[in-house]
C-alpha cells in the first residue's frame, strides 16, 4: 500500500498528462460497460455517447484539485490541466461536428 502511495506522489508534468489520460480512458470504459449491462438506463437522451465522454473528462478535475490544493504538486496539476484542455478541444473539434 505504501508503494502505491509513493507512486502517485510525483511532481512531474508528464506524469500528470498520463494520469489524466488514463483516468479518462478508464472512466469512459467503465461507463461504456455499464451502458452495455444496463441499456435501459443509458438509453435516455441525457446519457448519450457525448455526455459519457464529457463525464470521463470531468473526472480529472477531482485529481487536479487534489494535486494542486492538497498535495501542492504544481507540475502534476499543470499536466492534468493540459490534458483536460486538449481533450476538451478534441471533443469540440471532432465529436461536435457530427
């Protein structure tokens, strides 16, 4: 348990970017599996594919706050923020064009 704690206590820009991307992918995967298991719940207009993508990006803001406010790891927080910014730009450029 201590090794896992030490692994996440890094102040590195690249670590923040990788962490944000992995969290987004993991969240979207979990939501997609839940949509397959519970199709009647996720068939609503409010839980479309685009909304699931936005939720998966939004989850990064919790880790951003933890790294910036609680741990004071500014470089990791900047990496998370950069990844969130890039993901949001990609969302509006590629998925909103449909």
